């Protein structure tokens, strides 16, 4: 039972500046004794086991209040030696199928190279491991080249709540008359649920009949490509491209870029702070347990019931951990 295994492994919170030394070592940590950390926005790493000087087993922290989901990871490593070679093995995924089977690889960046890049496929292995109850594990080899750098590794390209807020702030500062930003509600931890309206100002008058395209994204925090697609969509709709202009002339776009800001901030894969898969609570959302879903659904119902709104189209943006391309 995967829930029992997660409990046995004792993975509760994120590691915090955790220095891994050989079992028999008692002195002060030396250069090359790796320091792991995941206590930052979107971070996730629950435990590190020293296997040998070159090998470390890493355990994903399950989603908050929900042991079932262990997929997203994002952590930093420092106190490295130049040319130190390691193999990191992530041993407790809750899913067996993965795009890592199809050639996807984790991403890495460091202080002196702040742009995320994928690890070379030849250094990444996803396989059934006899030492871990024949579960699938992900092993990747890495060589640290700069002693003073802090390195970060992640399941795929992160997109944080803070990044979204900075993007929406910069959009607001442009003062475009066809973009409106509203606070639709707050999450359990009091983070913003933003609603963007993109349309020609003439379409937003009281007497205008509004044809609405409603877009939501990032109900599942570990599905970061949803946020990149959503930002790309917004970038296009607010641009000077003639098709974007025509769309604004005829339609009203209502966009909620992040339905689960707490889960994103906490580094969960699928759930909210309280362990709910919010995408399973549209039928009867609770205003206190699922406030973002409640606010989104209320906004849509209000529009549906209003005489001057026609919701033509609804699209909820996700990403998939086992299927390729766009669908």
C-alpha cells in the first residue's frame, strides 16, 4: 500500500539546510558534504539518505494533508566540491507511468547560470529498482563544477505564485484600457485569486451583449506547463497582433491564471493546503475548504444567469504526466 509506505518512510516536511555526512562521521561538515534544502516557495524534498560518497536516495514529500501524491520535486544543493560527481535517485514516486520513460529529464540551474536547462538524457535513468520493492525510481548523474554555486533541481520548469503576481503587476502597470485585473477571492492561506478581463472597452459597458470565453489554469500545482500556456495566451491576447485585436473587438476573455495558489506555493503536486484535489470539488465547493473553486464557480453562474453575458467557450488548462504533445 503506497500510503503505508509513505508513512513508513517518515516523510512529513521539507528538508531545511540539511547537511548529509557519512554515517560514521562526527566532525564539522566539510566541503563536499552536500547541504539539501527545499524550504522555499514551490520546494519539495522530504528526506535524503546517504548511500555512498557518490550516491544519495531522495524522498519526495507527499502533498500537504494527503499522502497519496508524490510526484513534484524541487530542491537546492550547496556546499559542493568542484568536479564532485553524484548520483541522485528519487525513490518514492506515487505513479509508475511517467514522461521520464519517454525521454523527459529533470531541469537544473545554478547561481551563476540562472536559466533552467534539462539534464542530458544519457545521464538520466527511469527504471524498476529491486532495492525499492521493484518500484520505479529516477536516477540521474550530475557533476558539480563550481564550488560557490547553489544548484537547484526540479521535476520540470517551475512557475511560482510569486512569478504570476509579478507578471500580473507588470501587466497592470502598462495601463492598457482593454485589460482589467480584479480580485475574485482569496485562498485558505489568503493568497490572491486573480481574474483578468481582456476585451475592447466598448464591450464592457452595461448595455453591451458580452460573448465570453472563460479560461482557468493551474488547479493542479505540479502541472506547471499550464501556467506557461496561460501566460502565453494572455501575452497574445493583449498584444498588437491583428488577430488579437479582432478577438478583443468581438469577445470578452475572462481568465483565472491560478486556481490553486496555496498548492503552488507549498510545492504540492495535485492538492490544496488541506489535501483536497480541487478539480474534484466543482459539484459542491465549500466556501471555507475550497474558496477559490467556490468563487470561480459563483462568477461563472452569475454570468450564466445574467442577460447580457453568453458563455461561448470554457477551457481549463492542465498538463499531463504521461501523455505527449497538446490535446
